[in-house]
């Protein structure tokens, strides 16, 4: 058996390397799907919460909108105000006890991460929508666009770009927070590491490897997202062309 820290690290890397990689893959899948679905949920909630209620609207419609908004605010407050590990226990075991739902741990994990992320994304997306100049919304309405058309074609494209760093941050957070899903037996990276460490009772060496894997995952994702942001921003130097910059030959030709 190994006798030093380095030997134990090499031993676990060789013996459980496949299991570490499999757990890391599960972690990435859950984090990615949970972030994408959570973003869509959050965007939908933000659009509804920022939808204007006209004073001349029918009373029934105004009451309906207020009830829906109250429900959405309650959803945001509950899922932002409780830890994901508690939500995992309540949803996974509660759904089986109350409604007899036999969800697999993986399905439950995707559902939990998605709705948890959706609560945070809802506030992020709402901030992105509010950050867009109000004059653009008014200008779109003035040319006959409906509220839905204005949101899809004018407001949301700019809002999504504004909140892209926050979306990336949520993705990184989800990579780390999936570790709490081991309480419902999801075979992600932390679960695999705990199983390997318990076999030989060598927790320091195993979780040293685990921390390195988590760091590589989050560091790589962060750099990829930063590159994406730079690409969306366009080149650092550009020229604004107008009538003063058009070549004289072109102007004479057009004349």
C-alpha cells in the first residue's frame, strides 16, 4: 500500500480515475442542463413580472396578473431563501411520499437544479430587462409593435447580452453546487469521491484530487465564457463610416 501523500494521490488517480471522470461528466451535464433550463424559466418569469398592467384593462385581467405575479414572487423568495441541499431532500423524498412519484436521482437532480437556478435567473433577467433604455420600448410601441414583439425583437436581445456574465457565473456556481446532490444518491463527482475515500479511509488525498478537478472545470468554463463575451463585443477598434469617410471617387460616381 502507498505510504506517502504523493503515492496515495497517484494510487487513487490510477485506480479511480475513470470514476472521477464519470462523476465529473455527470456534474457537467447536470450543471449545463440545469443552467439552460433555469435560464429559460427565469427569462419567462422576468417577462411576466415586467409586463405592464394598463389601468384601463378589464378588472378580471388585472386581478389575474397580480395573482400570477404574487405566485412568481413567492417562488423566487422560497427557492432563493432555502439551501439547495434542503430542496433536494424535500422534493426527492417528498414527491415520493405525497404523490407516489418514483423519480430517478438523475431526473430529480435536473429538476432541482433547474428550478433553483430559475429563481436566481428570474431576478437577473428582470434586472437585464430593466437596464435597457425605456425609450427603446416606447419607440417600438410608437411604430405599432405589440408588447410581445417589442420584448422579442428589441428588449430581450439586449437584456440577454447584458446579463451574459451573470449567466456564466450561475453555470460555474451550479458546477460546484451539484455536490449537494449526493444526499439523494446522484453519482456526481462528490459522490464518487466520497465512495473512493470511504473504501480506504483516505479523505485528504481523494478530496485533493476532487478539488483539482473542480478547479479545472470551473477555470475552463470561465475562460470559455470570457472568450464568448469578447466575441459578442466585437473588435476593440472600429471605424464609424459616414459621408465624411466615403472615398471621393465613390461620391462622384454616385452623383
